[in-house]
């Protein structure tokens, strides 16, 4: 007996016990617990001499497939066992037919190739959309500052490319690009110009944010947020209709550009995973193999998750590992190969579009040339500790804010919330050039390794030999790299970065989770990159002024360029991202693919592992798992251990004070009685027993299959009335010639439901649910049905054992 739609009480108008499944192709034999039974023929089981055709009036659903059987309602979980079995039967049938004719052989080849073709289409579509998002976001971000006279569709960088009047020191200034102050008041500097640019920056930010939240609220409410917590839940088998639909894809693509362009502290990397999964889900409808099988579709969605990260970071290998480590629940070897191929196609497509004009897949691609020293592992570990502390702080603060949003009137005014946060962000961000620029540009600036031709404040050093100020540019000569003593520009940049660090750390807490598309990768990396750059500059100046110290004497001699602040920024970015997401292997590979340097893997590994250890010590959940728990999604976290000494009888329903279990009998019930049972309960399935007296278990039938089958019988079979018998037997008992025909529902009966005994430890039951992905399991003793345990029962029990509110396991 399973309760219907367990996680949306408003939707189903009833308390539920849920029916959630994940993956299982394993058959476990519990025959030792249930001894062979002597059939009670007097209760209506068929005798050996009865045949299928003994009753000409019998409506047997074995001979035809009823439309709707095997499908699922919204906010339910798929039956992985049935889906995998259906796919095996389909594959076996195709293989057998392929030996009979050339047409069938060609169909078999097409069926085998369809998976790779689908991966190709997903890679092409996702790469093209990601390229368009990057180009549009870059242009609209620059639109807040000014417009290009040669064509309003050019962003700042592209506008100045063709100009012959651009100098290298002022490469971002050209006559073709005009700021809003120049267009409106005719001046580029001064108080009036500053005020006009300030107002236009704030107005454009509010316009973009308002348009984004309005589109999300009006057309696709599922297009908000990151999408990764929901993708993880969907990949575990849960169904959320419309979350991966065409309207969600269209609105998320448009509003993602608007949200990023508004200047909010969010990124596009997480939402790109959602966009790629939407593309995969839509394309699956063109392939029968994946359209009609929810388990096969989830294999495709796992590959699409890898595609999303591949186009977000230009890291195809890191994308595959991200899908495997972070989001996928079921990841067979075949999915690994196809994920790799799809990520490759997507990266190639994005590279062909070249959205940033630098022949790279990301805006902040860098290459470092100075090797790191063993003693630098100490500051790298310190960055890992900072990343772990930041991750734990962010998760707790963000979850507290989101819980407050849900429980107060703040949640009733999403448009107002977005506009207020955008207004505060724009007002505080504009005065500081490091918060005024987009987060991707900030990370690119922080990752940059200062060279001779850089004009950034972060590269403003003083040449000791000249005892004067000068940035590292070509006019200073090669030797100006020798002693990089901080100049006034660098000191200004340091305190601006310190303010930017505090601003980013706080504003990201309230931004993530609003009703606009919002990713967390880029803001987390920005916080870590700022902290890393500050530490790197500090280490660099310490080595210059105290090169005679023992720690520097052996490897950092006077005049040597031994510290790379950009490397510290990269390590800090990895540490903070790891602290928030708890990623390790995939994180290191993504960062390695960003920089293209094998020699920096060890610093990244040290920072990532330290960050994970520190953040795990302060809280076991990543930000995505915390949001899954906050939203009440039916997700059994594979990493969480169950260490309590309870038994199956402590969790199963019914309890001693509960009414008896609602069951169906193998025979002896009428259509009216079955329909009344369905109407009076909200359960999503019913155990089938031989009789109410014996309670010997026969099988399990799903509510949806039962309803569809009875409606089909009434519609297509003459003579079916309320007093018609309902049978769950393989063959029909003799019926009265004058009586109404019977309805045989044996074909929808699951004859091998998973069972445990009352004495099975819950530690084993939880492990079985988690690893086999069960929808429910029945509790028996010597073959007699005693109760049922559903996935929601397990989630409630685990919450109760962890001193949390068990009623929080309620999808809304």
C-alpha cells in the first residue's frame, strides 16, 4: 500500500507515504523467508485443468497493451525495475527479429546507433545555445556602460577591435564606443558624467532583472534557480512534469542572459546544466527508445549534465566527471562513453562559435609560466581552509535565508525581492571597479599573470632601480620584472578587492535562490579568487622585502620572479567552489582544463581536499543537497550513512494504532469494491493477497495501472458492470453462464515485489533502497503480509533519527 503523490499535499489532497524508486536490475531471492504454499483453490485460484479460454466472457488484458499502463503521474517516482525490464524485452525482441529479414536488421542497426545520434544532437544544440548565451550576456553587460556607434549590437571589445586610434595602454577606449554620459551630456569625465553613468547602470540593471523575474513568473516558474538540485532529484527517478519542457528551455535561456547582464552576483554555469538537460529531454521525444522508457531517458539526462558543464567551463572531461561525481544517480559504463562524446561535440560547437573572440571556450583562460615551490603548499592549504569555512558559512546562511523566504511574506513578493536585491547590488557595485565588472571578467583579471604589457592596477609595480612609479609595460624594459615592489595602483586595488570580497560574500547569500536563473559556480570562484589574489600579493611582497628569510633563501633569490599571485587566485577559486559544492576530482580537472597546466594539479588537489575536510567537519551537506532537503525532494543521499539500530518493524506501516493495511485479494472482489477502495484511499499501490484471512502475499499492483485497466475494460468490453469479478490469476475460474464477465488484471500484477522480514535491520533496508533504488518493499513473516515500507517512510525515519522534523519530507 503506497500513498499517492507523496510530496505535494496540496496537489493530492491527502497525506502520503510516497512511492519512490531508483535503479535496480538485480533480483534478490527471498524464497527462504517464505516457504512454498499449498494453493487454496477454494479461495478462487485456478486449478490445473482450467484453461485461459474456459470462460468466453473473460476480459484478459494479457493479450494487448493498454494505453497509459506503465506511465507515471506528476510528482511520482519511476519504477526502475519495470523500466529496465521493458528495455531488455524490447532489445531482445529487436535482436530476434533482426535475424529474420534485412529490414529488421537495418532497424536493429538504427536502434543501436540512435543513442550516439541523440548525443550528437544534444551536443550541437547545447553548444549553440551556450555560445548564444555568452555572446548576448557579454553585449548586454556592456550595454549598461555605453553603446557602439558603428552598430549597437557590438559589445565594447568588438567595437574597439577595428579602431586605429586605440592604444595598448588604453585598449578599452576608442572613439567608436561612447559612454552614456558622452551621449547625454557630452562629457566623459567629471561629476555630471559619473552621475549619469551611475544612473544608467542602475536603470539598466533594474530593467534586466525586472524583465527576467517577470518572464519566469508568467511563463515558466521552473526556470528559476540553479536547477542542479532538481536535476539530481529527477535523475534519481522523481518526475516533475514541465521542469525539462520547451517553455522552461526558452524562458531559462532568455532570462539567464538577462539575470547575468543585470549584474547580480550569480553565474550561468549551473543553469547551463539545466538548459542542456532540457535540450536532451526535448530531443528524446524524437527517439522512441528513449521517449517511452524513463530509465533510458535518465541515462541521456546524465550525459546532458556533462554537456552543461562542458560548455560552461570549456572542460569536457571535467563535465563527465562532474556528472559522475555530483549529479548522477545511475551511471553505467555506456553512459560514460556517450557523455564523453556529447561533451566533446558540445565543446567543439562552442569553440567553432568562438563567443569570446579569443579562440578559447571560456573568458578566463590563463597560462602560468612560473613553477610553484613545495613551501607554497602552506598558503595553498590556508586557502583550502578559507574555502571550507566560506562554504560552510554560505550554506548555513543561504539555507537560513531561503527558509525565511518560504516561511514569511517575503516569499509572496518575488518580483519585489529581485528588484530590491538588484537595486542594492547595483548601488554598491558601481563605485568599485572590481564589483562593477561582471564576475567572469573579475575572475579573468584576478587569474591574470602580470606581464610586460599589462596596464591593470593589479600589475602596477614600482621599479626599485629607478626609484619611481611605473607599471610593468614595454617601455620599462625586461628588467622591470625583477623586483615587483607594490606601487600606489596596487595598494588601491588591494583595498578595493578587500571591499569586493566582503560585498560578494554577503550579497551572494541573498541572491542565490531568488526567482531568476542563478548559478553558484562563478560567484563562489570570484570570492575565492579575490582571497587568493590578496594572499598571493602578500606572499609576493613578503618575498621581495624579506628574501633573506630562511623560507625564501633557497628558492626566491633577489630579482627572481618566484611568486605568481594569479596562481593563488586560481587555487582560492577552486577552494571556495569546493567548499560550497563538495566537489573534489571533477573540480580539480575543471580547473586544470581552464589553465592547461599539468604542474598545478598538486596545489589544486591540496586546496580542494583541505576545503572539503574543513567544510565536512562543519556540515556534511553540499549546497545542492541542502536545497534538496529544504524543498523536501524525495532524494536518498548515497553519501549519508545510517548508523541507528532499528528494525523494519519500527518503520513499516501500519503501526499498532493504525487501521489495517488496504489490500486487494487475488479473487473474490468486484469492480465496484475495487473502485470504492481506490476512491477512499490516496495510496499509489496495493498489495495483492490470496485472501483477507490468509494474508499470503501474491504481488503488488500500482494504483494508476489499476485505474486505467478498469476504465479500459468498461470502455472496450461489453457486459462489464459493477458486480463483475476482478481477478489477478493467470487462468480464469469457471463462471456462471448467466453472470457478468470478469476482468482479469493479471498482466499488471508485479509478481516479484521486493520483500524483507520484520527483523531486517533498517541499516540494511536503507542500503537496499539506496543501492537498488526501490519504489517500496513489503514486510512479510513466513509468507504473510504484515506491512509496507516506502521511500518516504525511510526519509521520515532518517529525519527523526537525526532530530529533524519528519514532516519536512513533503515536496512542495
